[in-house]
């Protein structure tokens, strides 16, 4: 065989190989049927995937495998969450057709499979695409509550409903390995904060099971504002997650740490703070300070520093707020003890004020005193006195009745509803006056009889005068009480003038 013939055969062989390859590829891409995997060969090629590209309207994400570590390109190639990546790859590989949906581009958006929706591309190292699919809205099957998604291949007009639960985070941060540290307050034996007021807050506890920390340099006049203030600070590194990340070299951290946390087993974590574009970032540094250093403890500190040293982390605001605390936020003055009460001494009785006689009330005209002769024969004096006494009593009785009657009439004219009250008061006063007159009469009669027997006429006359004046005064007081009571119960009325005593 000459060279020319060999060349022709070689060309024919290459053509046949190319045709066979094309036929093989066409046979691989068979039409999709219900129950068939969306990507029949992907499950066996997952180990070849080195890049995941997710095109989104606002936050495109590229996750790539570099030196056997998955990294997020949009965050300076920070380590990605491997669990999320593995779950995404396996779920796409296991997606199976449930039913055909629409082929109309106008309906794609309703299903979430339009050209600007989530497009996931799985690539191998040479750039070849192993799978590319629009992942649309999810739907729960009413029969078995299984999760389904609307999907559409990039080169296929047909949209499908497929099995599988595909979670695609909306933000690139959610693809990061967000866990940093998880040191609870029960693990922290001591902590120290350098505050913005150039203060140093040091607090410790002796045992893990202790609930409260002791603040150093607490004065006798001070106390902690809350039992949980220091415990909150000690919990700063508990469940600590990043919300963003930058290379540490892009920020200017000070040499002085902002806080130091030491665990019971001798692991020490220092925290440094810096700002960039009005956002606060932290840097972490690990050390082993155990009295009896072990290789395991030192290896753990080295491992953490390898993880922490290249990066500055944005964390939740409530974590950053712990670094803003100052001493005044944690300490307050104790209340002053109450002054002892003075010894009680027995009270000194105040001198009793002398009893002052009440101011004399306005008196009605009093009857003229009874004129008696200087010397009266005893029998005539006795009879004359009794006659005059009866006359005085009758006059006093008439005066009391008249005054009460006039007062009652005046009140009745001003306020009819008080009439019965006035009458009752007047009757009561009249009875009191009559009783007083009768008592005075009986006493006077007895005195006259005794005087007649002892011939002490002048003394009897004086007593008679006193008795008559007493009776008249009682009558007057009774009338005034009636008038005063009436004025309290009724509208103001003109007080009647008592009749003159002739």
C-alpha cells in the first residue's frame, strides 16, 4: 500500500469515527418521559463537577473547587458550606419527571423558569457543562407531601414538574461556611474587655456550674446592675456566625485587642475590632494558655488560627453591641442604708389650756328683776313671793312658746319642707323649758318654806332672784338652739326677734 492510499484511508476512518461519535451522543439524549431522571447520566459524573454557577437577577454566585476546597468567588474565595453544595448536587442528579407542563414562553415566568430566573450550571474542570437547568417554583404534592419543582432545560422549550427539593439561597453569603465559634458562657472562666472609655472590665467565675461572674475592682459602695450583665458579655462567642467577610489585610486593626476570653481548659480567644465603610468587622486570634499545655490543645489553637488569620468578619449587631458596653452599664451604686430611727421618748404632756367661758350670746330682753321690799313680814313675803314666782313662770312659759311659734312660722314661710322639723325642735325646747321651770319652782318653794321657818328672808329673796334668772336663761338658750337648727336646715331667713320681757 502506497502512501497516497494510506492517507485516503486515514481520512475515511476519521470521518467514520466522527459520525459514530455524533450518533452516540444523539442516542444518549433520549426524549424525556414521566418517571425518567431529568439528567440520566449526572449521578455517575458528580465527582467531575468542579464549578457551580447560579445566575440570578441580582446576586449571581460562582462556587468552585480549588485545591479540594469549595470556595465562593464573590467573597474573596472564602470557604463555602460543603453540606449545601453536596445537597444541591445530589438533589439535581435525582430529579425525575412527574409531568409535562407548558411549552409557551409566555407562561415560563409563572412557573419560575423564565430566562431571568435561577439558572444552575454544573461544570467540570475543562469547562464542559454536565447539566444546566432552570430551577423554578416549588410545590408540595397533595398526595404524599413530597417536594416538587418546576424545571426547564436550557435547550428545551418544554417545562416540567420534577421531583426533588432544591434550595437556592438568594444571597451569596448563605453559601459561605458561616460558623466561627461556639463557646458558651459555661465554658468561659474569665474575660476582659477594654472599653471605649479606656476602662478595663475583668470578671471571672470559679466553677463551670456557677451561674454568675464576679467583677474585679467592685467597690463596697457598688453592685452589679443585673445578675446577667456579665453573663451576656461572656456569651459573646456563643454560636458566633459571620454575616460577611473580607480579607483581614484590607482593614487596619489595632495592636490592642478589644476583648479576651479564656476557657476552663486553657483556650484563649482575642477579639480585635476595625471599621471599613462604616461597617464593623472583627478579627479572631487563638492561643493556648493552659498551665499544663498539651499537644492537642496547642494543635487546636493552630487550627483555629489557620482558619481565622486571613479574614475579618462581619457579625450580628447584637454581638457587636457587647463590645460597646462600659462600666456604667454594668455597675450602679448601692442604696444608702436607712438612718436608724431616733429613740422614742415619752411624750411630754402639753399644759392644758384654761377653759374659757363661751362668748355670751345675744340675750333677748330680760324681765325686770322682781322688786322686793327690804323688810317684809315673813307670812306676807312668803305669799307674795309665791304669787310673783307663778307669774314669772307663766311669763317665761308664754315667752318660750311665743318665740318657738314665731320661729316656726318664719321658717315655714321660707321653706315649707322644714316645718315638721322646726315644730319638733320647738316642742322639745318647750318641754325642756317647762321642766326647767317646774324644777326651779319646786326648789324655790322648798327654799321659801325653809326660810320662813328660819326667818332668813333676805337670803331667800336672793335665791329667788337667782332661780328666776336661771329659768329665764334656760328658756332663752332653748329658743336660740331652735333658731340655729332651723337656719342649718333651711335657706337663710330673717331671725325673729324675741319679744321683750316686761
